[in-house]
């Protein structure tokens, strides 16, 4: 670019997104390498995220899909300004299935989402300074990242390695930034231009799928394995509750209708529970019709049916309250009181 200032070395630097973009954006990042080191190779590891990377030195922008394997990239001069999306949210910008972009890099123009991104980020000469981002955006100098080359270019003498932990609060609206982490005016402008493009692309986008966020949280916390989350599941809810919905991250779970809407099926349901109890407790005789009639009339839920049929099968098998209680592993008095309530019609 004629008349442009020479690039200044900038190690991999992360910036937290503005609050309105945070549901979709994990972080913004920059890196400028003035001179590459011959023979050095960067190993880029998969992290489950999609990035849009603007190569300011080349005047191009690409969307990098999620990766299933590590990549090795030769070191060399580069000026990169980029956004990393939260898992599963980049579809709102890519406007296509993210599965189609796995292990692929696509020019933003080919995807129809260019929106002047390259011009905005790269052609900054002669423009008035853009409105700075909102203040108190955490900024980290040169942390390692799974998606970014691990062997970063040598740090500038102006930027100590331990200068800015992730928890640090750096007021990005101030010009210039803290002396410990200097950002050139062009870098400020490039990040601001990228944020403006993101806001345009995400205008009117549906909110991120909470089930994806739930799956990511389960994997991150170690509560579930990848094969458990990624595999096909049959999820059955006996009733519709807010708690049940909050625990699910699968689409269209199968829900069992309430017993009140299945009166014609009750005898068959009771017999099914009774058959399980007979097999478990060793009762060869059929379940008594009087017991079936009582359970059908007085039990209003599947757990109640399961409990009643098991206790009545035990009584039928043992012949006495004490024997039935022993079969069930419960107190004689407790079973006797339950049977009394049954006789009283409670």
C-alpha cells in the first residue's frame, strides 16, 4: 500500500468481544510477523471453533472450518486480524452447514459473506479513526492457543511475556493503550472494522442453540465423553418439565403422554409392570385380577404403578406381610401400613 507505515511486530494477541457479540464470538485476535524464521513450522491444533481470518498483508479473507486433525504451517511474514466463533455459532455468518466446511478453508467472497470485509480491514489509509470499541475489554498478550501456531514470532521488546494475563482489564477505548501492551492505531482500526462487519453479518441472526452450549459445557467439565455427546441417543421424558428441558441438548425428544390420556392402555401397562415384578420375585402364577383392578383405579403415575405392582406381587408370592416385606427388603410395619391404606381405599 503506497505511503503505508511499515508493519510493527505484534505477537498473537487476544481481545474479548463486545457484549452484544459474546453469544457468538469467543474472541478476536491479531498477529503480525515482520520476518519469518526459515525452517520453523507452526503446528495448529483442532479446537472445535471456526475462524474468519483477514490477511491484511495479502488483501484476502478466509473462513477456516473446524478441524479434525492438526496442521503444520510454515513460518513467514504475516499480518492477521481474525475472529474466533464459539462452537456451533459460525453458521449464522457462514449461512451454510458447518459440516460442509470441516477441514476446509473458503474465501469469504465464495461464501457470499464478504460484505467489504477486506476493504474495511486492509484499506485504512486516509480514513478517519474509527470509533473505538467499548472499554474494559480484556486483552492478553501472546498466550498460547490451540488454533494459533504455538511457536509464535519473537516478542517485541516493548511487550513483556507476562505483561497481560487473561484476567487483566485493558481499556481499549483509551488511545494509546497501556505502555505495557502497545497497539498501533492501524491495529485498533482493523479490530474495530472487523467488529462492525460482524455486527452487520449477525444482524437478525437467531440466538445460538442452547443445546450446543450445553454439549460444550458437558465436554468442558468432563461430565460426558465425546462419543456420548456426539452419538445418537433415544431420550424419553415421562413428563414435560422445565428441568427436563434444561437437561436435554438433543432435538425433538420423545415424550411419553400422561397416564390421564392413556386410560385405555392402563390394564396393559399394569400387566407389564407386574410381569417384571413376577420375573424378579419368582412368582409363577398370574397377577391377580383384583390386584390389577386396584392398581388401575388408584395409581396415577408410572412410579406409583411400579411400586404397587411390586408390593402386591411380593404379597402374592409370600402369602404373608412378613414374608412379602422380607422379599422386598423393607420393614414389616411399613408394608403393613401401606396394605392397610390399600384396604381402606386410600
